[in-house]
C-alpha cells in the first residue's frame, strides 16, 4: 500500500499513526498543540519516536462534542499540514468527515483522509478522495448503538463504506478500515469488537485500530484519560496479534516498542 511517498507492507507489519490534535477540546490532549510551533515540536517528537503517519485533527469527536464550522476547522489544520509537509517526509492524514476540510487538507499536502463516518456523512467526500488519488481510512460508526446482530452488522456497515468508495473510483489498494472503537457502540460492544478484531480481516482490507486513551479503557480500569497508557498498550498488542496494519495512538514511543516486541514473538520462526 502506498500512502504519500511511502510504501507500507500491511500484510507483515503494524505501523504507528501518531495523533496530533490541534483543538482546544479533545478529550485527551485538547489545547496542548493548538499553536503552530507546539504542534510542530510534538510532530517532530512523534516522528523521532517512531510514527509512520501523522494524523491531524481540527475538531474534537469525543462524545458530546460541539461541531465547529468548516472554515474554523480548515484554519486549524491546513497551515499545520502545509508546514509538516515542508519539515518532514512522513505521510500526513487529515482526520475529518467534511469534504471541504478534506479538500483544503489535500491541497495543503495531506496524503490520507481519515473519515469517522466512513464516507456516509458527506456525499462529496468519496468523489473528492478519488479525484486526488488519496488513501482513505473508513471507520465504522452509527448514530445509535442499536443492533440486531452486532458483529455481522459491523461487517455489513463497513462493506457499505467500501462500496461507496469503489463506486466513486477510489482504488481498492487505497482503502483502510477501522472498527470504530468508541463510536456507535456500548462499553460491552467495544470489548466484544476488540475480542473479535480478526473477524474484520474477512473484508480483505488493511485494518486500523484506534483505542488510544478511550473510554473503554477508562471504564475498565477506572482511570482518567492521561493514565490509560497501559490499557492502550494491551489493545495495541491485541491489534498486532489480530493482524491490524495500523494503530492510531497518542503515546508513540511506548506503542512502537510494544509493536516491535509483539512482532518479534509472533515471528520467532522467521528469524
């Protein structure tokens, strides 16, 4: 799989997507990297610690978040992306479900669109991604956590997103899928999804796992967002074991080490 100018061996390795939120209200790190210089310093730290992709977000999508205007989201993200592309050769992802924000990010140099609504929120998103020849990550989401058969319906929903992508002209080798931990699911459903990550491999696309500091960890361990690193590391290890190609995380260094150790154990016979 090619993202930007980098080749990703998604069948043999789990890559690190580092989270860079340029927002005042993200659940975990809101306000810390709003200023351009602070965002660049943190990006440099993540690249040094092993980030393979940087995911830039300009609007918090935590439960109960307040939606901001597209223009405000563009003003937060596009200048950061433009500078990052000048400073680093690391592929850049834009975390948005709005086509106008995605277009501004792609013009600024973004290589991947990370859409938490799997192309279902904005009808212009899929054709836009196809037009730019960008990669995309399509996340599972629902407005309500109501299912007749949870896992089969998650697979069906993700297949719908894939169908939208292909109908718009997005190439198969540019599609990543995300089970959407923490979105449109109850606490128990999130745990069930984590237990059954391997089921998503049936769809035939690289998987991205995004659990970093999320409520499923906080509720299990009864810990605030800034004390959920160990719980995140457990899910990262499970992601590697289940064949996930990417993990989206805040704590890049620790998760990169966890991936490396897990892969060494799983591939001991290849040495």
